């Protein structure tokens, strides 16, 4: 069983930055692909970014590419999302997610993730 706890959300002005953190429990973190998803108000959940177990592969949605950076620290069993140049349309609940251990391929599909955090609110004012 994997437990995920996000932190770092908040209210920020457009153009500002936030860094989200996701603390993971479990012994298999270093062999687990991780992802960040978000759900804007009134909309469906959407993919943001994913990272392979060793961090060698990262994928971003077109809407955040060049502004957001995903990273992980396997020693601390944590994954991060650095968000720069935030826009009002980035407002959403952000959740981290984990695939099953040893399913090392990254994925942009939420159905491929088996464990989810409770989410953290990010609000960007114009």
C-alpha cells in the first residue's frame, strides 16, 4: 500500500511560483513511476507531468511545458512539481499519483495510476 500526501499549494498572483511536494510512504518508491494531475473547477481531471522511477524520463502536458518541472528524491521518497510563471488557468486541485511498483513506464493516463493523494489547492489570481 502506498500513501501520498501533497503540500505546497496556495494562492499566488499570475507570474508567480509555487513548489508542490508529495511525500510517499512505502518501500518501493524508487521503482515506482509518479505523476501529477490537476482538476480545474468544473472540469475533468487532466494530466500535468510524469517521471520515471530514476528520474531519467519526464513528460509534460503542452499547457505546462517550459513552465513546470517535475523532480523526485528517492532517498526522501518524495516527488516535486516546481511551477513557474503561473497563470490563472493553472488554478486547480493538484494531486500526485503513483503507479504500481515495477511498472516503470511513465504514463499520461490517470487510469494507469493506482494510488492518489488527497490533493492540494492552487489558486492563481490575475
